């Protein structure tokens, strides 16, 4: 979820059933350590970010601007040096 305060449906029920003290993810920036670990461990990482509001869609500029900064920040420095980003 990019912001647990915007969850709906079953995701909202799950969030509301979890005490605030037990929540490890409150917003998109909380994924940074998880993404860093994935990007530093695996050559290829497929991101399916379901449950966000809006859901992750890399082809929609308005939506992707929410997610891309966190993804870019999580990428290894060597990768960022070798690739160009918008």
C-alpha cells in the first residue's frame, strides 16, 4: 500500500484489524529497506504493487510518480550509474 490511510475493501479491514503498534508499513517510504534488499539480492525483481490507492502502474505518469522515487532510491548505486532515469 502506498498509504494505509487510503486503503479500501478487504485491505482496509486488514489494516483496521492490526493494532497500530504492530504495523510495520504505514506508507510507501516504509518499503525502501525491503526494496533495497530485493534489488541487492536478485538480478531481476518484478514489482506487483497491489493494494495501493492508486495501484502501481508504471505506464501512467501520474501514478508512477508516486512509486518511482522510492524504487529509484532503492536501486543499487552501480545500477543507477549504468542506467539513465527520467
